[in-house]
């Protein structure tokens, strides 16, 4: 179906060129139209975008879908990362396949309604009762309409061996590597417009061994998939790495062949000047997680300097137990405000934050088919209305999305299909999903 999206109030394009509409055909953007121009040839559908701001679909580079089940948990409020994790690991060890399936669907719905069209999830908890957690997630993802990069996460070093997680949440490394090979072969799609891709994601320096990191890198490169992990999130992590290995986190990363352009890192906060330059030279990606970093008081990502050095800089909502939401347009505002506080109002604009959430995030995930409104890109679009009270009097429609605090997209298209229409998910009974999710969350916490 060839669709003409015409007369938008504003359209965010890479060159910020005037755009009076766009043509979508066969799941891709066919053309951008100049003022006064109309598409040639037959058009199947005309979509009136007057009053709407059209953005590229937002791209979330780091999440933990299962954590939607443990939001605002009293036992972990007001704790820093290590204490927070130690309190939550025993809860997460009781997770079931049904819980993972429902949490994946709920997080996907939340993200789509916020204008997100592609999301990377980092699932690393594999209790003995759920050895096939990746398969559960893959099945849940299929009906959501969202593009997914699902990472086969892992933890192998338990508290008995000097790590943080309890024994019941880790796996042996041979099992991990064999399953990584299996899920890449079964699920990864490297083609243009892929709806499901796979990456390998040992969890963190305090939950996996250097040997697992090194072997994961070799396996990923044999199969042409990307690598992801948490790194340099807190000073406690730096201290742990120094005690355990005698190296700072980035040196440890480099020693296991991970300082490279096919890697993206969650958080990336505690880097010194020389390390920022090394990351830039390598083209390594950083997922900036502003809300999570603020909730856990982990520190501030040096986003402007990392991007200037050459690193890929993307945005992420992170886990819903530390954010505690999955709202990408709200995360753009949070990133803009937090980075302005550090760098100054004249160095960080709303367009910087939106670039991070689109082109920057796409680069983190190694994708050149999403993240821009440009011919040939996937027709992934987020359309926002400015008819709420919060936007009244706003002169710059694109700036208003962040400065006035947009929360929800009016329409969302993924690959040419309308997944959100008039603020509602097209193929999901959200009320039933929320009811199911709340019951499962209560069961998990009470167990």
C-alpha cells in the first residue's frame, strides 16, 4: 500500500529541510515532498498529518523488560546500584516463563505508545526454571509490532565466587555459550528491516568472567552479531574491577577484545578523558540512561564529549525497576535537561537529544535502515499532536515536544503499518494486558 502522509505541522529530517509530507511504500520511505509538491502516480491512502509533528521512530538501546514486574518496590527504594541489585536478585530468581512473556508484551506496549519503534532488551536472569528465557521473549515479541534487538544476556560468577548475583541466577559458561550459538542461528535476522535481531550480552564485570567475555566476543564475530554489556556505571564497579583484575573497567574491556565498533555499552559514566578518546577512536556505542542514572545516583554520562570523540551515542530507558518507566519521548526530555545541567544551555539542544534517540541509537545497534526520515529507510514514524494544554502557546513544534513534556504519541507506524492509531494500540487489549501483568507482579513479589 502506497501512503501519502501530507501536511505535517513539522517533520524532523536529517538536514532539517522543509518537508510538506512523505510517501511510504512497501514498508519504506519512498520520498520526502517539498512544499507544494505531491506524489506522482497512484496513492492508496492519504493520511492527514496536519497538526502533527512527525519524528523518526525513537530507538531504545537498553532495557530489562522483566523488571516491569518490580517497579517502585519498597524493599529497594533509595538504594545505590550494588545494594539495589543484592535486594532484587532473590526476587528475580523466582521469575517464570509466563512472567517474562507478559513483561515483554507490557514493556513493548509502553514503548510503542511513547513513540518508540525499535528496542533492545538485555535479559540476563536465567534461573533453573527458565533455561529457555530467550525463546519466551522471542515468542512474546512477535505480536507486539515493535522491532526488537533481543540480547542473550548471561551471568556466570555468583556471590560464592566473588560476584554479586546469587547461585540460583547464574549458569555455567559452557551452557551459556552453547545457547548463544543456538539463539543466534535460530532467531537473528541481518536483513534490511529486520523485526528481530540478536546480540550477545554478558551482564557486567561483576557477574561474568573475563573468559566468558572473550569467548562471547569471538562467537559474536563468527556470526556477525553485536555485543552489549553494562560498563562504568558506578564507582563501586570501578573499585570491584580494580580489586578483582587490577584493571579499570575500560582496560578490562579492551583486554577481552570488546573495545570495538560492534559493541555498545549501557551507562558509560565513569570514564576519564583518555578513556573517552579511546572509546571514540574505536567507535564503541554508549547507551545514555539518564533517568536510571539519576534514580540510582550513579553519575552523569559524558554524552557530549563521547559523541564529539566519535563514539556512537544513543538513549535508553533502562530497566523499569530503576527508571521506573518505559517512555522514550520522556527520556529524550530527561537527557536534554540533565546534559544541559552539566554542559550548559547553549551546548545541548532539543535536537541533540532527539538525534541521540534516533540516529545515534540506530548507530549503537549497527542499523542503517532506521533512525531517520529519509528515502530508503524503514517507514518507522512517531506522530505527536500538540493539542494538550501543556503545548498551548508553543511557537516551535519540535522543541515543544521536549520543552513542554510530551508523553504519548498520537500515531506510530512501524514498517509502513500503523501500530498505534489515535493513541491506542491497534492489536493489543491493553486493559487485559495490564490486569495480567499486575497479577503476575504481585505473585512474584509475594512469593
